[in-house]
């Protein structure tokens, strides 16, 4: 395992994320999860990340039990305060210590700086309180994780002198999201970075056929995960690559990849970026929001087709999480109202199979409703 210098300690380059532990009967499969934690400890991982809300608030409790047999100074704990789960930050911190069976937290994070939460964190007084805990030694390092717009991200970065920050860093978000801009802001301020979602929650473990073919022709023995991890190793200032690992095979591969400093060559990185462009084009429908498909009342079901295609594209990248966008669509008609008349597709400059996508979306919406009713 490679270790990175942080302040006066050394942290494993691979961090163990505890958001995607194996489950059984809708609860953490403690036997399999314990095997993963034991493998992590045996193979040099010393950074363990969790949160107040992961696994329906069971992740911290499990991790406290799983690490209890190891000396407390042999690993570093990272957990988070999420204001929407419980705004009582004083009570939350004490509960977290109890769950994790410790009297201090090594890396404590303000959880999820969204556009809707960043000001609430600032106004709540939690940051000043966590600084008090730092002075007492109950928090060693204070940081935050971010999912906000660049404007609000920058505001929060500059609000306080942070010890570290956690952001999403992977090739997809680097090229098509905010990752590169966030990274450059943090590097300019010399703030150490914990990178999360290197495989984008598993979505980048496999790509589209053409994109994978491009990569396999150059390195036939590499998995797609290997490309993603070696890409992450090219980012300087990245002290921990945090991965939520569900199986022993996953942690074994990640341990192998972060046990050396071999990253991508310049040519390999260019190729990966080209493959990501192909992947995105193959993954998503090329809707340009021209709205020809619905202008002049063409859709007699009154479906706002471009808005549904936007959510469909987000779903293809982010999965069920992105379907929350459906709740914000103001449309008289729904995909289930589509009569497959074909008028919209006939007018589409991009030749999108709109009827087929409306049918697929109808099934996806039904699955979402079934999940919500469980």
C-alpha cells in the first residue's frame, strides 16, 4: 500500500468507504462486511470513511464493532455531520462517537455542501463548535464534502480554513461535471483533497462497447476499473482515493492498484478522455432542446419531451438517484400517456427514438413508484 503524507501522519492512498457494504435482507451483511474490513486492515488500509446516515444509520454502528478488535491508533476514522438528518450537531457528534466506540474522530466532515444546505451550515454555528472540539482533541482534522455549484462551493471553501476537502474526482465528472474546476480551486489554495467516487458509484466499472474497445486495444489486460484508478493517481494533492467497496474482489483489485505509483501516461490519459467522450455519446440521447417535437401542439398528449429526455440522460449516468428530477417537471402529459404516434420522432433533427424512450421511461417510473411504496 502506498501512503501519502498529511500534516504529521501518513494515510493510505486507498480509503475504505462504508456506504456500499454488502447487504442481506435490507441490512448490512455483517459477516461479509467484516471480511472486507479485515482484509483492508491486513493489507494496509488505515482510512475508514462513514457517515451518520449511511445504510439507514447502521454504517457507523457496524464500523465501530468491526474495528473494535484493532488498536485505535492503527486506523483513522472519518465521518460526517449532515444537517438535514439531524440539525443538533452537538448531540450528533456524541452519538457518532458512541456508535464508533471512540472518544475522538480523526477526519470530521460537514456532509454534502449542496446549494440548498451550504448557508444553513454557515448559519447554524456548527463550524465554530467543531473548532472547539478540535481544540479539545476530539476532532483531529475538519473538512467538508461538496456537491454544490461552483459559486457556492467557492463561498464555502473561503469561509473557513479547512484542513481538507472531499470532492468527486473521476474522468467523467472531470470532463463533463465540476470536478476539474473544484480541483483547481483547491490546489491553488493548497487544500489537501480526498477524492470520492473514482468509479462513480460503480457506473464507470464498465463503459459502452465502443469506448471499452478503444481502451482494450491499448491495454487488453486492464479492467476498466484499472483505467479509472490509474487516472485518479495522476491528480496531485489527492491524498486518499476513497472507494466504496462491496465485495472482496473489489477491495483486492483496488489494493493491488494503489500498492504502486504507476499512473497513466500522457497518451493513455488522452485516450481515456477520448473514450469517455464516446461513452457519453453512446450513453445519452443527443437532445438539443430544439423543441421541434412539441412545438405547435404536435404532441397531443402534451408531454414535455425535452424535459423528460433530460432526466432520462441523467438517469443513464447516475441511476435511480437522478429520477428525483421527475418531480420538478411541469408537464400535463407523462411518458405513460405516449400513444407512440411517431409524429415527434419524425420531426426530430437528431432522429431520436422518442417513442422507445417514452416506453422505457414509463417502465423506469413504475419501478421507482414501486420502490417508494415499499
